[in-house]
C-alpha cells in the first residue's frame, strides 16, 4: 500500500475493498446463472455493463485526481481535508 494516505484511512479502505471484492466474487456467478437462465446472454451483458458504469461513476465522483501531482502534495491534501 502506498503511504500517501493516513494509516487509519488506508487500512479501512483496503479492508472495505477486500470485503466488497470477496462478496462480489461469491455473488456474481450466481447472478450470472440466474440472469442467463431468465434473460439470456443480453441480461448478463446488461448486468456487466451496469456494474461498469456504476464503478466508472464512483471513480469519477469520488476519486482524487493524481495526474501531475507529487505524492507529498496528494498526502497533504488528504490530511487537510479531515
């Protein structure tokens, strides 16, 4: 893990991402099977496309722009936002 985040935020974010990844890894094969049985291949593609759009929106609205910024300035920005 990079050290640009405070330890508390880094551990909480890492744990949350790990938990969501594990839950979605368990649930998605069942969702795909149900959608494939009920709606066919197009239902599966709609699910995957919808999830992709939701993730892209979350990154666009919640993500921090790091292009052209030093690690130190990003770390200071995060710390001063508290």
